[in-house]
C-alpha cells in the first residue's frame, strides 16, 4: 500500500482494514461451520433429519448480531468519509480542470501548471471541473478519487505531511488517450512552493513561458515575429549567435555576433546598436522594463534558463500555448496524423470538407475558421473525424492569437 501521508486518508485505511478483516473472519467462521455440519450431519451419523420449528433466541441472535455488525461497519466507513468530505476552513484553493487528455491546475494568483504543486502540511481545496466529458481525479497516495462531471462543480481536499512526488490518474475512461492523463502531485517545502508560485524557482517550461509572457506584455510581438518572417522589425527566433551588421550612433558600421550583451542593449537602448536596414523605430525599454525582466527575455531569446542551461531551441510562441493547452495530445505539427485530429501542418489556407448533420460543404481554413474551430463555435466537423475536440471558449485573446499565428506558421497545403 502507498505510505500514509494524509491524515484523513488514515481513516480510509482503517475502514478498509476493519472491513477486510471482518470479511476474512466471517469467511473463516462460515467455512468451519460448513465443514463441521458436513461431518456432524452426515447421513451415516444422523439418518433421520430433525424437524425444528421456531427458536426465539436463535432468531433474536441472527437478527440483532448482523444488525450490530452492519451498523459498526457503516460507522467506520461513515466516519472516514466525513473526514474526507469536511474541508478545513482556510484551505488553499486550486482549480483542477480535466480535459481530453490532460490536467490543468490554476492557483489563486492565476499561475497555471500541468502538475499539481502543493506546500507540505497545508490543506488544499481542489475545485474540480471538466471541459468535456466525465473524468475522475484519482490520487492513490491521498486515497482520493472523485468524478469531474461537465457542468457540475465538485471539490475534494488533500494534504500531505511528507515532501515527495505522487501519481495522479484519470480513473474514468474518457476516450482514446485516457491512459495519458497521468501527472504528478509535487509536494514541496512551504518556502519552495512559495518560490515556485511566485515564479522565481523555475522549471524549463515555466522559464520559457515567463519570457514569452513578458514579451507579450511589453508588446514585442506587435513588431517582431518568431517564425522567421520580417514584420516592421527583424524576426527574433534563432537570434542567438547570428551575425549582425550594426550602425553605431556616430554612423560607423560594425559586424558583431548577437550575444546576451547585444540583445540586452537592443532592448534597453535600441538606437545604440541599430540593425542595418531597419528604421530606428523600436522604443527604448530602459526604465520601463526592469533589469530582471529584461534578463528573462534575453535568456528566452538565447534559449537558456537563468542558470545558463540551454532549453530546447527557441520555438514559436504559439507552440508553447499549444503544449500548455494540450492541443498536441490530438494534433500534430509535422503533417502526420494521429487519426484523432487533422495535423496543424498545412492546415492554414487549405481547402477542407466539413459536415454538420447530413450537410456537407467545402471551405478554406482561413484565420476566422481556425479561430471558430478553437472556440468551437462552429458545429461543423472536419471530414473523416468525429466531433471530439473540447471547446476552448475561455482562452484569452492573446493565447488564441498565438495559436492561430502558430498554425499559420506551419504553412498551407498549396
Ligand atoms: Cu479522463
């Protein structure tokens, strides 16, 4: 059995052991009685069956005794159930969203993650909801299993007295990749948890997302793309190590390699090292962007985390959204198909056949169609697929824009 790390779960184990122990005891008693009757009332030993009618005490015993036993078993179950269902006041709230086929955890400060982080010795109130079909939130180490039913808000609570990592499963068959709905409950010391929540201790994915979020916040993508195409400014993907011909304020030209110093100067004081061929249009971010945030962006553009460890080469910002929102559980980005959903590659601008009820029509996958498909406000379903995509109508505009531009960057069929 998993270790006992949750006080309320200890009662569950106790109820389980009492009921199991009692069942084994009854099994043994009944088996012994049966064997004894076989031997004692064998036709050789008692050729004539006794005809017994009515026995007050026997009837009292077989009515009262089982009633007591059943009530006792009920009590052990009930008391553990009550402990699991009584959520302590002031428990930390986390929203748990189940969707085909991943989990999303949202904390009070708006931070989201795909693994459930929790501080040790702190009760968590988990508010469960489902985006699409019925899922079941199952944490064996907590002895907690509760259904997520679309349209119905439910909650459970957990608390761990030990730091560690524990499995989380979906325990309700929810379609093809149901088995992929595995993630971790990561119980951290309180300070580490706070640091994680405030975003200063980073995992690879978070670091990428922070750089990305900052760039979005400061409007960098209004002028720069991340997919190699020119906008009013040079694209920023793959900038690390690129040779740049720059113009210094005195008009002199120089060729340099884009390192962290250059990138930071380009952000804080763009006029100081202007890229040849581009206008001096970028606003200086000196004084606006804090030094720390600027470093996060620089690292993001260099493809390194804070400690200088490289993370996978810079990708299109929308790809991160696609990963975080779970789109890639069903869609691929390389033109292959999982059979579950059309690939994003080559989707943009392609002609596709969609159907609704028995009607069928051809249309071009333009921006608007992609946007509606994501929000799921069309009930038109791509030919050859079933309508298994969950609606994403609560994504914010930036995320949707990012997803659309990512799908566009993967090109059209023509
Ligand atoms: Cu599920």
